[in-house]
C-alpha cells in the first residue's frame, strides 16, 4: 500500500534533514581521488630496454665464437665501454669461473641501477670479478683485456673523426696483443629516413623512432618509446644524438688508430638465418647489422742477445 502524499513529503523531508546533519557532522575529505597510475608511470625504462634491446647471452656466445675464429685460447677478460647497466659484463662473469669484466660509463644513474639489479644478484666470487668505473671512455685505456667492446652503436656519440680515432686508439691500448676489439654498426636504405618501427615485447610495445637525419653531416636523432596496453606511452625513454658512420670510415679510422686488421662480419637479417659471416661484398638491404672485429698488431720479437 502506498503512503498518503502528505506522509511521503514528511518522510522525505526528515530524510533530507538527517542527511544534511550527517554531512555536517562528518569532516570533509579535501583530498581529490587519484586516478589509477598508468602503466607507463610504473615501468622502469632500463628494465624495458634490457627486455627489448639486449640479449647478453647471445652476445657472449658471439664473442666466444668470433674469438675462436682468430685465437687459440679462451677469452677471459672483457672491457665493456659505454656499459650502461653492465648487463653484458654481469653475464660475462657468470659464463665462466675465471672470467673478469670492467664496465665503463659516464652516467652514474645507470651504474647505480647495475649495482642494485645485476651486481647484487651475482655470487660473491662473481662480484669480485667485475668492476664498474664512472668515467669517460676516452680516459680509461688500461689495463689490457682479451676483448674490448662498444656495443649498441654507442661510439656514434663521437661525431668527428678526431674524437672517434682518439677513442679507437684508447681501445687499442686496452686490448691485449692476442685479443680483439669489437663494435657494432647498423645501416641500410631505411637507416637514413624518418621512420617508426614497433615490436611487441611481453606486455609492452617497443618503438624505434628515427626522428631526423641530416645528409650533409650524417647526423641522426633517434628515440625509443614504450607503449602499453592501457594506452599510455613512455615517450622518449631514450634519445640518441649520433653521427651514423659508414663501414669504410670506421675501418679507415681503426687502421689509423693502429689496429693491424679490421674484418666485417655481416648479419644476414634478410638471408637464410645463418650466423654472422665474414665478407667483403654484400647487396644493400633496408636494414643491416655488422660486427667490426679489429685485431692489434703483433709485436716484433726481441732480438736474441749473443752470449
């Protein structure tokens, strides 16, 4: 049965008064409700980079295989220039009980990340075999190592022949006579045009953005972005302001710096999937990747002293 209209009005009026009284008694929460944090806000850019760009186990495998092509002993010591989070160095010391590594980088934050996320997870005897140095790679030229490397095109930060040749001289000084220097280079017809390429990696999307290219100076500006399933983006997580060098330029500078031999190992990205091959002639592709392997000169044997 429905209450009479006048009773309905009295009940509603009483209800409104009670609500108003309760609202007056209750302290107002002046804090605004926060929206749920976006995935891009919660993610760590170094972790995303490692998952999408780096594969240190594969790099250690490549180094072992390349070294075996030229030398008759196992490489034990590694110098990783521009080491970033030193993910490769940490993987290197894990790969053999006698291996040592030196990681050099100018940025303190990435070295701090390495100590927290990589070095701390090593066993005690492994931690004793890895050293991180906050310094300019131009200033660290000793001691000598079986392998000195500069991966992920990091040396392209040197935009003049003078500076890059200076770096190569230092790399030679820090490489044993029976060791090698290894660096990477990318190129191809699409390497010099503005382009965005994306790739799914676990629960995010890696985006490589070639923003600008200057054909007069060969300078290239690139970014890495990360996209997430909730629609958020980590914009310009990493930015690279490089000079995109060519293979012949690098070979000339490495030889000028004092290396005796520089070989090109080609990654057949669009080929039959074979491992890197040493080569002197290839057809250009939309994108290619190479290792440059530079060998130090052999020292002349000391003359015997007559008795």
